[in-house]
C-alpha cells in the first residue's frame, strides 16, 4: 500500500510539470502575446520614448531660436547671413569649411 501514494504523487507531479511545459511553450512561441513579442514591444517602446525625448528637446530649442529671431533684428540678420548666405550690396561672402 505505501507504493500507491508514491506512484500517485509522481503522476500528479508529472501532470503539473507537463502542464507547465505546455504553458511555457505556448506562451513563448504560439500565443499572439508571447514572451518574444512582449520583449520586442518593450524594446520598441524604449526606442520610441528616446525619440520622443529627442524631438521634445529639438522642439524646445527651435522655439527658443524662433523667439530670439522674432524679438531681435540683429539675430535675424545674423541668421539670414549664415543660413541663406544673404549679403548687403557691395559685400563679398567667403565660405570657409573646416575638414
């Protein structure tokens, strides 16, 4: 009689182990929301958050530049000369590029 409970314990334990293995395989490879897709989605989310922070910083920088250009005519002239190579009459422009 003592052999029967030991055999039952092995069967029950194996059923749980079998159920766990099936669940793990299902969640790793077969399900739409599997572990691999979850990891990839988290990586994508991290990259998108980094992109968002970069673009927010860029927008704030551009807002400051725009406000500066709208309020100060000297800055507007400097911007036009540097970005669009505008010049005054009887003036020559020399572009020096560093390597």
